[in-house]
């Protein structure tokens, strides 16, 4: 059973200990004290495990096929949390068989974008979809909204399918930058996702390929309003990939669909 989620102050203390330990490790590495460095690395790993053990688990979406809420880890306190580090792989609770992947966006609402010691990839500021995924038969994207403690708004975009496509045809969860998978035959693979995005939600709504949870809801049910009343259409905000590290942020254009070499 998941542990009690940390508070903002408890999270800050965990992150402080984590980076303090990494700084100490770098110092002893400079002195070539490799035994001390190894011990500090183990300590840092334990602190990171403590972070992920106590990270909040929240309802982010609702399955359009069986109505079951989707619970995922999420750090609502800021982009400096380790959950936002692109190479992390937090352990998630079991979910319904229809969930395929969760993507997302973060709107800064005019506040300064602030991150941590790493380059976070929160996405654009407004909801969007990946056409390649929605073209699969029976695939539906569900858009929802999470209020973040730091004042930002997060938009999870969960993809569900009556019958999930082959795992190799899916993509990385938000906010990861690589996608690792294992097929039913045990074949391992990984890619750097670069699927084009579509910000025009109207045609997909009219086609029944997008559903949504109301922004002020608990995300345990889908809205039954008609497509033309979707609150996530034409929201103002940046429509590019956002990068955030410390107090510096920048845009990196849009994914264009070309294959990327993960080793580049």
C-alpha cells in the first residue's frame, strides 16, 4: 500500500538532503576518495527512493470504456521535483487494461517558469494530441486538469484503447524523454519520441476521439457535455516544447516526426 504523501516542507527537506549528498560526493570524488563516494551515492539513492515512496498519487483521468479512475504519481509542488526529471521511471499502481500512455502540458499562468538542477520537459502550455496514436482503432484521448501547488495548471492527456496497440507502437509517458519497452516475446526496445502534435482539438472532438474531465472536477468521471462545449479548446499559451532548468526557460520548437537516434 502506498505510503503517506509528503507535504511541501517534507518534500523540500528530501530534495535538500538529496542534492547536499550529491554535492558531498562530488567533493570526495575530487579527492579521489572512491569508497566515500560510493557510500554517498548509496545514500543519495536511498533519499531518492524516499522521495518516490512518498510522492503524491492522484487521480489524473478516467477510462472512457470502464469508468475506472486512473491514479498516477505526480509532483504538484514544482518542476524541481525528481518526478519531473526526464530519465526517471516511477512505479505506478496497477491500472485498467485500457490505459496506453499519459502525456501532458503545463501552463505557467504568467508566473516565472522555475525548475531544478536538471532540464525538465513539461511540454507545451496547452492541451494537444498525438494524431498517430488517435488513428488507432478504438483509441480515445481524455484531457483533464490538475492544479499545481506552485500556481501552474497541468493538463494530463491520457490515451485509452478498447484493445491496446502493440507496446512498441506506443510512446513515452509525460514528462519522460525516452521510451523503453518489452514486447510479449521478450524483445527489448527504446526510442526517442518525436511524434508531431496537433493543437486543433475540434475535429477530434467531433469524431469522438477526445473526451474530457471538467477542470473543476475530481476526474473520476467524464463530462457528458457536447463536443462544442469542451473547455480545453483554443486555450491561450505557448504551443512549443518548453525546457526549464533552474530559473531559465526556453522553447525548442515542435516535434516534426523524424526518427531520432537515442544515442545522438
